[in-house]
C-alpha cells in the first residue's frame, strides 16, 4: 500500500511540474493572464545597465581646460603670430621752448611716424620709429600791452624714438625711452608793432637778435607715454618729450634756465598692423 501511495505522489509531481514552471513566466495584468518569456532577460539587462550607470557616476570626469589659458597661450606665441609688427602713427604736438621768455604750449604742430613693434614677451615689447615732428614756440599779439609783438619759432625734426613698452591686460601700453632728433627746419619771426599797429622794423630787428643764434642740430630727448588699445590694433594716447641737452643759450634775465629746451606734449593715434597668424 505504501509503495502504491508513493507512486501516486511521484506521478502527480511529474504531471504538475510543467505547470509550476509555466507559472513562473506568467503574470496577471489588468485582469488578463500574460506570459513573459523574456522576463528573466529583462531583469538581467536592467541589472547590467544599473551597474554601468553607477560606474559612470563614480568615475571622475575629465577637467575642462579654462578658456582664458588657451587664449593666453595662443596670444603669446611669437612663432605663430609673428615677432615683428608694423606701426603707423599720427598726432598733434603742443610745444613750447623753455628759455625763450615765452610760456604755454601754444605752438601746434603735426607729427607722423612709421615703425616696428617687437613683442618678445606677453607683457614687454620694444618699439622703433622714424618720425617727423614740428616743434617750436608761439606768442600771439596782445594789444593791451606796449610794445605789442608777435613771436614764432619753428623747429622741425626728423627723429628716431626707441621705446620700451609694458603691456597690461591687452588694454593699456605704457612706454619710456629716448628720441634721437635732427633739426631739418629753423624759422624765426619776431614782429614788434608801434602805437598805430604797424610793424616797426627797427624794433623788430633789435628784438630778434638774442634769438637769432642757430640752435644745435642734434637733440636728445627723454620720452614717456601711454596709450589705450582698442582690439589690440588701435592705440589712443599721449606722449611727453623733453630735451636732455641745451639747444642754445637762453635770452634775457627773466629766464630761469641757462639754455633752451624743447618741451612737447603729443596726442597720438597709432595703428598696429599684425601679421597673418600661422596655423
């Protein structure tokens, strides 16, 4: 009897085993019975994806290089950008001559220059120019004094300024250096007027004598200046230039200096022509 019961139980397990395995792949959804044979595969795929996402989140992201450093490295590469840059400048001189008993930057004159800028460091460059500068002194008529006179001294120079430039944040360039100048034009006019308003030749000749001595042909000047840069190619600024050597003796007892010196303030506009960048 026992053996018969065991055979019945074994027969029941053999009959119901397929139904048990089938039930593992079935589920009830919205009142309907569905069979999902890929259920196990989906679970394995989801597990693999979760592990992959966890690895990506835990792995450090590569750091991006700051844009400023890239631009700075590109800007100060002389092999690619070129070491030499041509410059063109034009300006207005406001001049006076110390030691001629006149005062004030009353003499206007033009200035024009061409040159080269050698930038060998991101903050330092050297500039060399060949310029033509009109300097001198001027005094207008003053009818409220007697004797009334008009004075004009014209000194034109061809000069070679050699400048050391310091660049700050691509916006400002400060300069200092020396200018070697040679006199190419010397013209003097001194008119003295009488009470009727006419030029008195005799008084004019007497007044012009202390100034008639020829000035020194060579003039060495100290130069300082600054300029603001627009898009690194256009500069707007000013320069101050003063003679380091006496040009000729001063006139009259009123003058505080023994010799005459050029004293010039210049408002300048400069264009920097950059070469084509090499890739």
